[in-house]
C-alpha cells in the first residue's frame, strides 16, 4: 500500500514537471522553433485542429518559421490563427507559404516573459505540493484505519517529502535554464 502511494505520487510529480516543460516551450525566446505553434488551433471545416495537422511547420532559418498548409484555402485561416495568438507574431504570406519571422525581444519583453516563466514555475510547485498533501492524507487514512504502523507511516511521509524536494529542485533547475535562455541575446 505505502509503495503504491509513493509510486503514484512520484509519477504525478514527474507529470507536473513535464507539463511545466511543455508550457515553457510555448514561451518564446529570440530564436524560432517549430514547436512554438503547436498549441495553436485553426478552424478546419468547422472543427478546431492543431496547426501541425493542417500544415507543414518547418524552420527556414534561426529566426523564421515557415508554415505550408496542405490546402490552399487554409492559408488565410492559418495566417489569422497565428496573428490572433498570444505570441505576438506577424506572419506574412508569399504564394502558398506563410513566413513567421521572430522579432527580437526587447529588454522589457524579456522581463515580462521571465514573470510569466516564474508564474508557471510557481504553479508547478503548487501542483507538486498538492500531490504531497494528497499522498500524506492517504497515508494518515491508512494509519487511522490501522492498516499500517505509525513508524511505517512516518517513514513514508519522510520519503514523500524527499520526493517533493527532489521535484521542486528539478523545477527550479528548469526555470533557471529558461531564464538564462530568455536573457541571452
């Protein structure tokens, strides 16, 4: 029982860190990467679809993403989705290819993005702490129902705390790397 609780908590904490990494992938630095547009949805015959399922997204160079919709009539729809997104990008269409240049980040914009990154990190830390709380409540319930000994419950809580500390340190490391990436010119 205790091993299952610890394993479950560890898996959930790892998922929280992975979710943070995915969220940080959407925060753009000065460089272009194809994954930047992954979360954008376009209206494809009445149903929302990710851009990657209606177009070929590639990198032209370090500062330009090219998007080539598979159907010509999707070009204005995809372009509008990119323009209306929260990424602050200004796509330009030339023929059947949409070019998305990455504007250089100003110092002010970098600081705003760091605030966003720190907010994401805090949300991830809260998620990890909530998982710890749930695991500890589960352990207390086992103790209350006399399914485990007090010592075992105390040791298990200490192990859950060690897991929490490890994943919060990992979150801090991910955030530090992202902040360094944002501040690099």
